[in-house]
């Protein structure tokens, strides 16, 4: 019972970390593309 609860907690933390990592990477890509686009048009 304790192991199952621990596994669920670890799975939730892994899922949150994956989501935050994906959103962080997407944000970085958007910033990079924006900087490149502005640099090209200025």
C-alpha cells in the first residue's frame, strides 16, 4: 500500500517535471524565433 502511494507520487512529480520542461522548451523556442524574426526585419 505504501509502495503504491509512493509510486503514484513519483509518477505525478515526473509528469509535472515533463510538462514544465516541455513548456520551458516551447517558450525558449518562441523567444528564439521572435529574436531572429525581429533581427531579420530591423
